[in-house]
């Protein structure tokens, strides 16, 4: 009996399960010994320095959509393969605010950030939500000025002496700052940031509505009520108030964590997740000398406002954020037909009771991809990890390949980012991994103009005579081929266009894992289940993406007939799958193939002409 061309046997299924399990168990053991994230990984001012940013004056269309055009270079040297464009679609707004909760009755995940005696996390998340929205209103041409609502936080006349819950001391502030804090910490919505696009009205992606139990109250030694001042604070003033508050309470570390969490609010809104945060807590009054002091420190994003705008732009793209967050579960050395057991082993560790708190989980993710530490810290605090960890489907994701964010953040998310090396002149075959990547880079037919929706590469080799013509012509190009971002063109008000050119971008590679957990831990096979193998859908998708329009070569007949691809094996199928001596065949349905050829979307194989 011939071996199955796609499905792993029981032994190999266990081997790949064990690889996934061992990889993540090793990360768990390292994180348990050292759960602290290195401070260098949390430096906002140097995060993703090549990420494009919205230009001031950018304009959305009448439906609220921005469709920018990005240009990509598929190789270097003398090859005549031209650059190609990809649309970058982004909805930089939401329809309803993200719900935030604080409650002494709701259990929070175990984390040092939730248990600090001086907890300013919620205060600063709410403050950064306003600051991001204020900058958003400055950037987008259709955005309206921010307005305060009638909802305001209450003031305490005297400061309690003991351990204080839900009472926020803002120091001796001026009227503008007092009114701002009353809006930012109010129940419900204390401010509104919106835009008008045609007949539609949208709100800022960081708009929130707060439900707090107990209700957050304000205290200032200089006042006991909110001033009548109604003019909303600018972005610059909001950032200054945040800096002053952090100086007052020595909360600079929590400020970075809060900013990371706030950047995740658009994704929480997209996933319809309500964010649970700790009740503010302050044990000791701030020093009298700092009550009226204005901070002279630089903002956490540094002196360049463009760095803030980069992170704002990233945050506005929840699908892109989800794409790069999910990249940590992608293993480049795993093929499409073996990703299922690898993910099952991964899920067994991540869903086990061995991970005691969010700090260890965050450290595991940091060890896996250090450059994503800051984003994963915010995502875990916002509770977004739960969607990923619900099972293999969450780890794998669906249509989660965003090559724009992958390139801009230097993140490896798919085999389609692989460099395809120059093949020898006398080569008789190339790997399907390189063949499929070249098919995308040559942009031959409509199907290839977007990457496959799953990240794992196909298995096996393809004979040179069976390659699509576009692919075959570029297998021996000097320097090979690879996906390189070149520039993006934004559409601005008045028909203007603004182009951001790319600097040198480097994709951070992750070598194949060779992690070896402690010998004292045996592999837990409770999560192993060949009957729920996601490898089938991943394999079917990648081969359908590549072969559906132009058909399978005769040499791939055993794959074409495999039950995973579900093309059937009836006599009518055989008649419609004409095989040629040259080793190639057009699609299984002749009428579909002819129709595709007539409409000019089928790229014939060399030996099918």
C-alpha cells in the first residue's frame, strides 16, 4: 500500500504534537524562572520605527474607508519582473464605544499589574484613550472637534486617610486640567470624538464607556468641584496632564503598560470584547512638593510626534494588529499537512493549569517574539489572549495574513515572505514552497494577487516542466526573489496624495525551534486528537489557491484525488481531467478552464500551451 501523500501516520502525528508541546513547555519553564519582561522591550519611542503613519489631512471616502495603495518590489538585480501594487484598506473608526469595567466583585486575572498597592492603570488607560482620540481628530479631515458631555466624575471635599479605592488624587491642577480629568474619569462617556463621512457618522476607535463599581471619584487639595470651563483640551495638553499625573504618583512604568493596553482598544471593539480593569487604588498621598509641579519629562513616545502617529496608525488597524499578535503561533519549519498536531501540542500547554498568571503568559510570548512584547503586554491585560487560546482554530486564525503590518513591523507571519533563491540552470524541480511564493510575486492571475489565508507552506516538489510559465521564467533569476515593501500612497483632502517611502525594512526571522524542556516533564498527550486536525483545511486551502484555476499536474494526481481536497473520484471527474504526456493537465472542469482562459485570467502551464 502506497503511503498517504498528505495525511500523517499516527507516529508522525505524535512527533509533531510533541514538537509543539515541547516548544511551548520550554518557553513556560523559562518564563516561570524569569517572568519579568526586559525593559528594553517596552521602550515605546523605538517601537516599529519604519511603520507608515497617517498624514495630517487624510480623508476617508463617503463610506468611511481609506484605501491606500502600496507598492512592492518582488526582487533585485536585472530581472524584469515589475513592481506590483496592493490595496491597504483601513476603517479608522468604530460605530460604538468599547465598554470598560472596573469592579471589586469581578475577579481579575492574576497579574502584578493588577495587584500593585498603587494602581493607576485604569486612570491612565482612560487618559490615553482621550489623547489618542484628540490626535485622531487633528489628523483626519472629516473629524469634528472633541466635545465634553454632561457626564462628569464626582469630587471629594476631603481626602480619606487610609487605603483609598476608586479615589484619584490629581494634585493641584488648573481649571482646564480639572475639567479634563472630570470628563476622562466620568461614568459612561464624558467626552465624544466623532467624524462625518457622507451620510454616516462614526466615532474615534478609542472611544470608551466606563462602568465602575465603586464609582471613581476625584480629589484635589485646591478644589472640590468641577469648573464651568467647557473647551476640550488639546492633544498636547492631554499628554502634558498625563505626564504631570505620572510624575505626581511616580507611575511611569504603569504609564507604559496603560498605553500598550489603550492601543488594543480598537481590537477589543472589533472582537466585541468588554475590557475588565482594576479599580484605581492609592495608598499614600503624593508628596506636597509635587502637587503643583508640571512634568518636564519627554512623553513616553519621545520627542517626535511621528512616533506617536505610527502607533496610532497601527492601532487603527485591528486586523493587522491581530495578524502580528498571532504570528507567535506560526512556526516556519512546519508544513501545511503537519500544522494541526503542532498546534494541538501548543494549545495543550497554553490551556493547561501550569500557567499561573498573565505575567508568565506575557513573558512566554515575549520570549517567543521579543519585538512584540509591548503589544502582547497590552493585549493580555485587555483580555485579548482568550480569543487566541480557545483552541487550535484561535491559534491558527482565519484570513489573518496582513503583509503590510508584517513588513512594517518586521514580523514573520507566512511562508509567502520567504526569499526564493536562484535555482541552478539544470535544476529539474523546485520546492512547492518556493513555487507558490513565486506565483504570488509574479502576480500572474487574479487568484495569486493576494496571499493564501493560512501561513503554512505546501509540502513536496514540483517538476520544472509543470510550473506555470510566469513562475518558470523566474526560477533562475540572479539574486532570487522576495517580498519587499517600497512605498504607500495616502489619499488626502482636496484630491491630494501623500507618499511615504520605505526605509530599509528587515523581517525578524525565527529559527526552527530546538527547545528542550526539562526532562522531569513528560509530554501530556491529552490534547492529541487526529479527528480534529486543522491540517486538512490548511492543506486544502493552499492547494486550491495555487491549483484551482490552472489545474493539477499529472504528477499530483494522488493529491488531487485525496479526500482532503474533496474533488471527488467519479468517472466524470476523470473525463474532465485530461492528462497529457507532457505531465500536465488543465482543471478538473473543462468548461471552467475554457471560461477562465477566454476571460484572460488563467495562466497556462508551459507544457499545456
